[in-house]
């Protein structure tokens, strides 16, 4: 199912969706850039929720969800930081500008890279708690990014998907294409999340068994 949606999304982007009148074919990066952004924000929101639940319940499953979502979120946030400059170069005439929105997005990436560095030892409960706090505090950067897009005068374009009054600035063909792309990205995210959580839980089980074996009486 996931692969079918992904192929369908690519076909819509390059065959069905029209070229934007002002930007031309380069605007098609929009479907990948914004879908990556929404997926990354969703992943970091899951880190936020799972980190709260881990600190509350002290359950390894919530810690595994938070760590997995952070890893995948960093991947999608990296895609945002790659596709953004590729889109910006022919439109703005520069690969990067220290625009508030771009800078805050880079800060978000650095926060969750720091989270992963804290989790280098995945079996250290102390590191897990520190990382959970960082995962919660770091999420504050996402509302700032969204606010900067809407309220600050930046090079970054204003939201087109949802404008004031609940309308969209995209024609129906582009809106349909974006919706399918977003579904494809989210399916990839949840597939990777399920697989990664399963791997982490297996690692915890193996570590627990190794600890039991090491503590068996000898002789």
C-alpha cells in the first residue's frame, strides 16, 4: 500500500500537477519540501508526547517511541533543510539566508541532533530522562517557526495551504497532489516508526536477558 501511494504521488507531481506560472518547474519541490516539514513536525510532536508519558509512567515503550520518532524526525528535518535551499537558489538567488524561519528550523534540527547524541547509550535511564526533558523543551521551537512564517516579514513565503478564512491559495490540482504526497510521507514515517520501535524493544529484551545471564550464580 505504501509503495503504491508513493509511486502515485510521484506521478501526480510530475505529470498531473501543472507548473506554477511564476516559478515554473522548480516549484514542484514544494510537494517534497512541505510534506517533509509536516512529517518532521509530526514526528517531533510525538517525541514531545512520548517524552511526557515516559517521565510520567517510566515505561520503556514510551522511551522507545520517543527515541524512534526523534531519529526519523531528524531525517525528515534534514530533507527540509536540503530541499529548501534547492528551491531557494533559483527563486531567491541564494542557497541560504539567515531568515528567521530558516534559522529557527536549523535550531530545531540541532536540538534533536543533540537529543540523539544524549541517547548514544540507549540503555542509560539517566540519559533517557535528560533527553526526555530536551525533547519536551525543544518542541517549543516549532510554534515559533509557524509563528515566524505567518507574522514575521521574511523571505520565506506565507502559508498557501491554509490562509485566513480557511481557504487555500493552491488550485485544486496542486492541492490534491500535495494531499497524496503528504499521505505518502506519513505512511513512510509510521512504517519506519513501527520498525524502529520493534528493534529498540528487541534490544531492550536482549539486554535484559544478558543481564540475567551475567547474574546467574556460578559453580
